[in-house]
């Protein structure tokens, strides 16, 4: 530890006798390295994203502002470097503007949720290119396994599908409704480890748990 002051004095001496051009080179190299680090930390992947854009804003006295007309835009950078923009949903009125939400699930997938009241609404998975998959209100998903599950009102049971796939996996243990399509016998929700927890309608605890249907079917 006693050698440190001597080393410090040596470094100070070298700096004093060094040629100004050498010092300038060292400073420039340090600045360049810092700039590269900052750029890497602040870099944002803009090759694929979705956003809501408002065309007509209505100014209000007490409640601030509201959007009277808007749309959902998808922007994607193609392999040739060109950017393709697509309007996914257009002419969104004020009554649905704040009921339409976007959530990025991963670098290649967004979830668009539209609510129109209790047990009323739709969910849409949107990916790159032409990838799009529509669901009703009763819907759940697992990002890690890229698996979705929804209630099929015609079959009266829950079915599973891999993201953007036409492959349908019936879950016969979930069959049945109580009175109407809005009052299911069972609801489903993916757990943190990718299993599918099946609960009786309005129950807090699962009645049984199924293995991930998309993985089990492979």
C-alpha cells in the first residue's frame, strides 16, 4: 500500500512531460469509448413497434383532452432497410380510444386489447409481416412458450393454440358453461411457470392444473 503515492507521482510526472498531441489522443480515445457506451445503453430497437395515434383532439375544460378520432399504427423495418407502416385499426372513436390498449410481449409480438364493458371485448396478437391472431374476451397467454388459450363458445370448452398457428388443441377437461357464454364453468390462466391453471367461475383458487398444452402436444 505504501507504493501507491510513488506510483501516483510517477503518473503525474509522465503527464507533465508528455507531448500535447499524445494527451489529446488519449482524451479523444476516452471520449470515443464513453460515447460508444452511452450509445449502446440508449439504443432502442425500432425495427418493429406499434402505437396509437390521435387525429382529432377535443379540448375539455376540466377533464383535460380527449381523442375524438384515432388509429393504431404498426411500423416494421424490412430486410431491405425500408420501413413499412400499416394501419391495424382505424377510425377509433372517443368512446373506445382509452379502452384500446397495446402491450409489447416480446421483440416480435404485441397484444392489442379492446374493452367494451364487463366480459365484453377482444384480444389480438400482432406480429411481424402478416401475423395476426384474433381472440374473444376469455383469453390467456404465455410468452415464454408462445402459447395462447381461449374459450370456444361453439365447442363449449377451452382450446389452446401456439402463437400465429392454426393448430387447435382441445382441452376436454374444461368443457361446460353455467348459464350463458359470459358465465363459464371454468376459467383458465397461465401460471408463471407456463402451466394452465383451471378454476371454477369466480373462484380464487384453481380446481386443477394442466401442463402447458402447446408443449405437451409436441
